[in-house]
């Protein structure tokens, strides 16, 4: 049973803000793949909803004036994976969101919903952390742009003010130009399962392809919210693209992450696979960047 008190359908971003101001208890619904499950489970009985699903300007992948990649928050996972811009510039994001649920969920689920639910296992989130994404938030006071790492406050809570909605995810040019990345999802089965651990790495090699000029790594489910692993990044930045560097990078991950025991996996198991995932994702990223790991 869906116990819904009222559904208000927004025709534009301004209309959504007005509806949220008029109905302060109402919750935003986009694709509904999280919200409707919660309502059916009785967690939000009698909910008022503001649907933003019809706001077409919030859908699509484009470049802005500064060549940043702009992903409208209503863009579905299928749409992201098929976008020529994503395929050319950040194919790893398309690959990551292609691992979400199954085809129906990828058609209805949106990147805005995936990040605004504040869940650590969100398959888009670690890649967005690793690519220095920015959340664009629009509300009664206008537009704010917040780095994705600051957008997440704690498990299930993101930096959304009253009557504010996330209108886009932005990846600045300096965060993607020349970078190549890889996402690994470890789950208990191949489809329709959330991540036991997710790891996203990207790398920028020097022109000779022998030195790691920059590297970024982020995890999902390695803590209550998605996170970067700065010790690992420091262990590899400016170092040769060699086996020794990759091993040091992978070991350093343990200084940053703090996964927990859950019914899916023990903390010790998550730590074990986190190191291996870092090793494999960096190795793959270096290969994708045209480098070769020296033994
Ligand atoms: C069977 C099944 C399998 C799944 N598998 C996966 C998986 O493998 N990986 C994974 O990451 N997720 C998975 N999910 C979770 C879900 O599909 C994703 O989190 C999806 O991205 C949610 O998007 P949505 O548009 O449906 O969000 P909704 O359910 O509409 O909203 C989710 C939350 O975000 C808020 N919200 C949505 N959009 C905005 C916005 N633009 N601004 C402000 N707040 C907003 C809503 O108020 C709500 O709190 C699965 C879900 C189901 C039902």
C-alpha cells in the first residue's frame, strides 16, 4: 500500500521551490526508486510529495561555458551511460552507473536521487568524489555550488536547505581533462545488489607516461558516507608508475578508511578487499591512461 497524503507536481524549478515553501513537510520525489520503497514499507506513512520528475530542464548531459560537464540532477543512469560526453570524457562514470540495480532501476533512478539520499553505497557517489564533482543547489536564496565531499554531512543527511533542490552535478574541466579512471563494485551478486564496497580511482600521468602526476581515489561503504583516501593519494602522487608505488598506494588506504561490520561483510573483509580494489583500480587506470606498470 502507498499511503500518500498529497502529490504536488512541479512544472519548473521555481515552481518546485514554491511548492516546497508552501508545504514544508513535503518530500521531493524524482524517480521514486528510493522514496516509493520507503513509503510502501510504511516508513513515511501519510507523506506529502513534491514531484520534480516533469522538470525537463533538469535532465541531460551538456558542457557549460567553461567546458565543465553538467549533468542535470534528473538524468537517469541509462541516459548517463549512453551520453556521448560521458563516454568520451568520463567513461568510468557511465560504467559505474551501469552497475546500479537492473535495467528498470537504471531507467527510472536519477543521479540527483542517488546523491541526495545520502547513502554511502550509492554507485555514482565514489566516482563523483574521485572526480571532484560539485553539487548545484537551487533554492529560495538562489544557486549555491558545493563540493560533493561537503554536500554529504552524515549517513542519510546532505546539505540541502529548506525548499532547496539539487539541480545539477558539475564536473569541472580541470578535474577530468587528461584523467583516466576505473570503478570496481564488490557486491554479493552481479545484479540487483548494493555494493559491499565500491572503489573509484582516476589518474593523470605525466607526458612520458612514466610518472603519476595526480591520482584520486574514493570509496563507498568504507565509512558512513562516501570518502576520499588522501594518504593513498599522497603515497602515489609524483611517484613512478611502478609496482612499488601501486603497492604503497593500496596499503596506505587503510590509514583513511573505517568500514564497519555488517551482515553483508565483516570490517576485516572490507579492509582486505579495499586494499586489493585500490591496487586493481590504479593498475587499470594507469593502463587506460596509456602507461605501463614497471615491475
Ligand atoms: C531494486 C533496487 C535496486 C537498487 N540498486 C541500487 C544499486 O545497485 N546502486 C545504487 O546506488 N542504488 C540502488 N538503488 C537505489 C536507487 O535506485 C538509487 O539511489 C536512485 O538513484 C534513486 O534515484 P531516484 O530518482 O529514484 O530517487 P528518489 O527515490 O526519487 O529520491 C531519493 C532521495 O533523494 C531526494 N531527491 C531526489 N532528487 C532530488 C533532487 N534533485 N534534489 C533534492 N532531493 C532529491 C528525495 O527526496 C529522496 O530523499 C536501488 C533501488 C531499488 C529499488
